[in-house]
């Protein structure tokens, strides 16, 4: 038993589309419902004392989805950030984005920047949305920074050039929907994360499911390569 409360939880929020399909809804309805789960889990993490919550919101591979679905996701993201700003401030939550957001529209980039700026002084939970994020892309960009700054290639310098340079490594990584893979998410940062694969689709995931995972995590022994 490590008796250590997790600082950083990361979640691959999978299964929105399948949740909707099972109920005879359009895939977009699943994304709408998933956004509600984001609010519930974020608020709950803040109350528990978790310091960092990273959510895989849009991957570099998600551009392969149908154009109409991508357009909907972009509008949903902009609406979510606009509507959540008051929730962030009321709950002392800081917002940060990781990933290459330059691929988004200027309007969405501006909304992201404004949300980051207005929540900058919040000192509770930091909610990190991975947007147009892929771990291989992140590592590639980090290597480019190292070369451009003529820095020695070592673990410390690589970590400082990642999108997550300001955040600790992941303690708990959760994936919903029953899929058992990492899908190019926080590969460097999750080197010693405890992994949890949940059968429920993301819209079905609750704060009680998260509580059970944290309880399990606390009971696990984390050796980080030692005995």
C-alpha cells in the first residue's frame, strides 16, 4: 500500500459515439453528454484535492473523422469553454491546453487563450485539455526545441520541452469504453502511471467510479523499478 493520494489523473474519454449509437442517437449526442461528464469529474477532482486532471479531448488522429463530426466537435469545444469559464472561476479551477492548437480556427485559439488567461490565478485543480494532441507529435516538437536551443539531449531537458513541462508525471491513467490501449496519449508522462481500463462508456462514467479507482490506487504498491 502506497497511501499516496494521486496528484495527477489523466483520462482517455472514450466511447461517446458508441454510447449514443446504442441508444439510437446521433454520435454528436454522445459528445454533448460526454461534456457533462467532463464537468462532473472536473468538479469532483477539485473537491477531492487532485491537483492536475488531463483529459484527452481531441487527438492528432481525430482529424480522420467525418468533416461534419469534426466541425461539431470544434463548435462544442468553443461553447464548452465559454460556458465553463464561470464554473472554473467559481471552483478555483485553472484551465490549460496542451497540443498544437495552431491548427484550430483563430476564433477557437482566442477562446482557449482567453480561458487560460482568465483562470491563471486560480489555485485549486488545473484542468488540462489535450487538444490536437498526440504524444509522438509532442515528442517530435520537443526534439525540435532541443535542437533549436542547442540543448543537450537528456531526460531533464526533454521533459522541460514537453507541453506538460509545468506539470508532474501522471499517477493514474484511466481509459473508458473497454478499449485497452494508450492511443498515443501522454506516453512519456505515463511511464510509471497506474493504468485503469473501465468498461463503461465515458458518458456513463461517474464520480463514484473515480472514487473506486482512487481507492484502488492508494492500495497499490508503486516501486518505480526498485524492490
